[in-house]
């Protein structure tokens, strides 16, 4: 598990990620939320908008239903 996740921790929400990264005892662990946002201790936040209408599986499901 340590090899796979190295210095990442998967958390349930952005609030939990902020508490870990910016808490009273700062950590060097990057937190990834279930939505895919990455909170980095260096202050970088990545993630963003995903167009769910343009996802390949959604389009395949629509095609299959036709």
C-alpha cells in the first residue's frame, strides 16, 4: 500500500483535506478527495470542472439506448 500511494491520502471531502494539509501539525502528505481534487501542502490545489455530457461512457450509454 505504501508503494502504491506513497505520499498521498484519499479523503472524503475538501474540508478534511484542508484540515490535514493546513492543520496545526503541517504534513507533507498530499490529499486527494473522492471528487479527484488534489490538495498539496505547498499550496497547490488541482481539480476542476468535468463536462459530464462529454464523457465517453455517457455517450456510449446514449448510443446503446438508441
